[in-house]
């Protein structure tokens, strides 16, 4: 059984026991994703219009991680102008515990 959920403006395909990195969540350790787009139980998929209101995906936060460093470099020739800026996006590591009918 798998589901497609939406969080942080992105869509993720999840199964029970999966661990994934999503945009930073400011919630408790146990929570549930309400925006479920699709649930497939092995026989037939159930597709929402746009969401399935009778399903939810339960998860727990394992911790916070950082993504890879992204470099922004500004440069103007002949002017001795150089600027280097690095950025690392913060993510929440989430473990999917249950896909359930609400």
C-alpha cells in the first residue's frame, strides 16, 4: 500500500516505514498529513479531487537535517568585485508510521 501526499508545495510517494526529508515542519513528534492525493492498496487506486478527505498518513519526526550547500557567486570583471554566498536548506526527517482511513 502506498500514498501520494503533499507537503511544503511538493508531492511525495510514501509507504509505511519510509523515511524522507520534507520542508521544515514546526510540529510535535507525532502528527499526520491531511493532504493525501492518492492511495493505492494493491488492487485499485483511489484518487482525490484534489484531496482524499477519508484518508490520512501518520508520521513522526526523527530529527532535522541540512541539504547540500548551494553556492551563489557574484563577479564583475575588471572591478575587483567578488561575492561568495553559501546556503544550506533545513529539512525535517520524517518516518511514515501508518496509512489509515480517517
